[in-house]
């Protein structure tokens, strides 16, 4: 089933956002679209998400868009894929049950887009200058599926064009959506790596509700590669399920079958195994009470993490098996592609 481009059910506009041209523009656009718009006096006022219980509120929040201003221009780090996370938006309309945003967004799972894009790009320029003559890479999808909302705001497009003009800056992001058409004519000058998240059919079907089907993601990948973007795929989360070897093989077969030969000159692969934290497990089970996601600490290996919150990853032997199997498929179907990491 195809997924329509995201349209919010409800829009909140923070007063400060209207001091920026993009804020005004979005207000006019959403009015024309006939969306319900509420004005707030501050970010914290966005509390009255409709819904009779937490679950309904959570679901409604995921189709609520807040137009706001990014106050902190200090960027988080974003290893291993980039040096910094560039904050263009937070939150996502997707319903991936394993998504870590459920934990990081806590009680505010709505989508928030920032209209002070010039200031954000100014901060990015300062980070680039600070690291010169090294290249500095920025990840735009750490706190949101930015492609999935960009048809409304075009702030990612602006960011792509900004990086096109920098000498030492590079941009990357990943998406599960296929709504890329407005980005095809962006003046990217090869500085942006456009990545798509892909997975075995079982994982997409059971855990990635509200996102584009695999074949549509691949169709979009082909379009962006033809538009000259360096292309990448992130296989994540790699999840052990019955018949996973076959499932991931099939995924590579579909990718091989659907992706034009002429679009394979510059492809990277990143591999990320499934992991969860104890707080994430609690939130997942609350937001998706019927989830089939396997979250048994006993079966996993504990890995110490930042702020004392460790993650549960697969056992070492399982990790090795996953890595060997996926690398072998990748080498078979995409011998020229580059592996960035397995984590
Ligand atoms: Fe989370 Fe990405 Fe799924 Fe959105 S598409 S819910 S950001 S995993």
C-alpha cells in the first residue's frame, strides 16, 4: 500500500516563528490547505493534544505539527555516521515500534519543525570553520525522518543547497519515505549522501507502520541517484526473526532487481543491529501494547552506554553471524559498494 505525503491533522504555531519568513509562509500554506491551526504563546503550551487516553494522545501527537524556533544552536554529536546532528526538525509521523525517538521525545511525541533555518545553517558553518581543513559531516535525520516532512517545509532542500556551496561540509540523512521529488533539482553538488533505510519484509510489515513500502523506497533511491546524489542504504535495525537469513537475502534480491545498474557507482551500506534500553522497552510496550518485538534482556548482551543507560544488543556469536551473512549478500549483489560500518 502506498503512503501519501504527510499532512498534519493539527498545526500549532509558536508566536516567535512568525518573526521568520518561513514561519509566515507555512502559516499561509497551512491555512490554504484548510488545516486546523492553533496559535500558542510558547513551546511548552503545546500540551493539549486531543485524545481520551495516553495511547490516543500519542497517536494524535504523531500527526500534529508544531512550527517553532530552534533555541539551542549547539549541535549534538552523531557518531558513527557523522560528526554532528543538524537539528531541522524533531519527531516523526511514522510508527516504527522500535524507534528510539519514543524514548527521547518522552511526553512530547509531536513533530516540530524549525523556521530559523538560516541561524541553524550559520551554526553549521561555524562548526565547519572550527574543523577546517578537515571535512565536517552533518547528519540531518537524528531526531526526525526529515525527508518525510520536507515536502511541507523545504528546509532540508535549503540545507542541501547550503552544503552544496560549502567547501568542507557534507550532509547526510536517512529516510523510510519515498516523497523525494522536490529534492531532485536541488543544487547539491555531490555534497549530500541520500540514504534509505531498508529491511527484511518481516520487519517492515510488523514494525514499521506508516512508512513507505520497500519497493517505493528503492524507486526513490533510483531517482535520487539519477539526480546525481551519492546514495546509501542503512540496513537497520537488523533483527533476528524466524527465517531472517532468507528474509535479508530476499531484501538484497529485490534491491538488486529494482535498482538500475547505472545508479550503482557510489553506494554505501551501513549495518545496525537491533538494540534496546530498559527505558525504551517500557515506552515501546506502553505505546504498542500488542508489539511482537522481542525485548528479552536475558537473550541479549548488555553493552555499557552513555549516562549509565546500557543497551541490549545481540550475543557476540549472533552478531558475527549477522555481520557475515549480510556482508556476504552485499558483496554478492553490490560488489562495488562500500561498507561503512556494522554496529
Ligand atoms: Fe522513527 Fe524513522 Fe520510523 Fe520515523 S521513520 S518512526 S524516525 S524509525
